[in-house]
C-alpha cells in the first residue's frame, strides 16, 4: 500500500464507537422510557410504529459499523433488532384491532368467535408488550456496561395519540365503470378460494404441547413458508385495491368490501406470523451459539412465541379467510360468464407437455377456473399435472371440452385454431402475445 493510500475500512476503537453511538441511541432510549411508563395503559399502533421506526434506524447505524460481529456491541444490536421485529408484529395486530368494525366482522362472525378472536389479539399485544419491556430492561443494563448514558426524560405522550378527524374528501374516484370489471371480480373470487385452499391444506390446528407445536411449525410455517402465505394474500388484496376498491362496482355489491375485510384481516395476522417466525429462527440455538444470541431467548420465551404464532395468529388468519369462503363462492358464479368450448384435435397434432403448458398459462393469466373434459375424464385445466394425466389416460381421444369463463375459453380456442403453437410460439396471434413471454 502506498504512503498516500488509505485502507477501504478502518478499525474503530470500541471506546470511540461508544462516543458515536451515544447521540444515535438517545431517541430510542427516550422512546423506551415512554413505552415502559405507559404499557399499563395499553399501547396503540402508534407506539409500535414509533418503536419499529426508531429501532430500525439504530439497528442500521449499528450494522454500518459491524456491531453484529463485535463482542462488545453484538448484544446491544441483537436487543435492538429483536425489539423491532416484535414491534412490527404488535403493529400489525393492533392495526387489525382498530379495523375490525370497518372490516365488517361484528356482523360477519358469530359473537362467540368474535370474542375469542379479540381475546387472541389482546393476548398477542400483551405478550409483545411484555417481551419488549424485558428486552428494554436488558438493553439498559448493556447501556450502563458500555457507559452509554440512559436519559431520564421520555417522549411526549401526545406523539402517540391517534390522529382523529371527522372530515374527509369526497370519494369520487372510479366514477366510471371498470373495464371488464366482472372478469376482474371473478378472478379475485377464484384466487381467494385458492388462498383458502392453501391455508386449509396446512391442517392448521391448535397444539398445547410445546414440542409437538415446535415440530408442527417447523413443518408448515418456517419463515420462508410464512412469507409465501403473506405474499399470496397481499397480492390478492393489492389486485382488489387496484381494480375494485372505491369504484362504482364495489358500491353496487356489498359482498365485495366484506370480502376485502376478510383479506385484510388475514393479511395483518400473516404479517405478524412472518415477523415472529423470523424472530424465532434468528435465535435458534442449534444454528447460532454466540453469547449474544443466548440472551434474547432467555428474555422472550420461544415456546410462548410459537404458541402465539400457531394458536392465535395463524389460527385466526385461517379462520377469518375460511369465514369468507362462502362469500367468494357466491361471487364467482355472479361475475363469471360460464361457457363451454368444444375443440377437435387435428390428426397431425398431439396435446403433449408444451401445448398443455400453454393452456395452463392461459388459465393462469385470466385467473378463473377452467375445467377440461376428455372421454368423460374431468380435470383442472389450470394444473399441468392434471392435464397431462387426463391426456395420458386417454391417448386416442381427439375431442376436448373446456368449461369456464368466456375469456380464457376464447384464448384456448384461438390456441387450438393456431395449431397449439407447434409452428413456434412467436407465430401465435397477437391476442396471445402474453404466451410469448411465459
């Protein structure tokens, strides 16, 4: 290295870093003073929001200096990060609690179910609050050890008061009818039923034994899986909000906002499931053995976190989705233009894997269910496996019948008329352009 060159990274003495950390940590420390002082009165979603925001800022500062891999500061960083994940879970649950009325659940759920759900949500908030308090107490001990001043003052209480207004702008967006709104609603109803099926297939049930519960969660709800469940529901809600929310068609059918309420409630709970699943996995003792990672599990009982995930949050995410199933089943035939398409396969063509995949892509693109019938055998045309089994079981059949909404059937008809793409996907008609990039 030349005399005028400096290393890309310089090692900062721990004492010097403590001086840099001191002013950065003060807002977070003052916030914790406020929260601990007010926890007996109950935290609102603003409490959790401020905590998650301040913890994120402080965690980022610590990470910028590599505190995670430093023996002196790794525990401080871990306590801050753990507080953030718990705060995010608390925020999602408290947000849901404040929306139960607007989501329509007092009318949609039997009173006994509503009371049980509210009890679960309250239990979740209480557990998160007490866990954060335990982490804060240990963090204060670490601050004193590191000679970081812990302030006496707290955040002003008014910063946590919810913003309330009785005034709003008129809702005049979407006064024009949506383009092809029936198809979009049918797609949402169909995908809602698919999401219900996804959760139902998990076999979610309440488990009291901690070890059995741990094994069950390891099977059906690792963090990676939890993110899939959350993303599935989130994408569905986003589709609804993009094409249906606050439009004329939504105003004409009261079932639509009710269905969105079920989606939104499940989404908030699945968000919490993801946050807490991440929290559990980052502190698994069989994966991590550093001393900093042994402290957090001693402050926040992993078995109780897993009880919260399975027996309260995941349980009610599934229950609230299933309560909306009948509504989606009612909506689907109301907004679908059910038709039947009969096609005969030319002698020079075979319905093998490649054209079958194109049929699946068409069904997936339109988002509504399509049934294929061949020689009396019925299957789901949106499943490549079902299609190949149906065709393989009837190799001599040349006639295929498709039943479903007019939109996917129209494109399936064009595909057959175009020789199933056997002359090259690039030669398909413009109306099937989306298959060229699939």
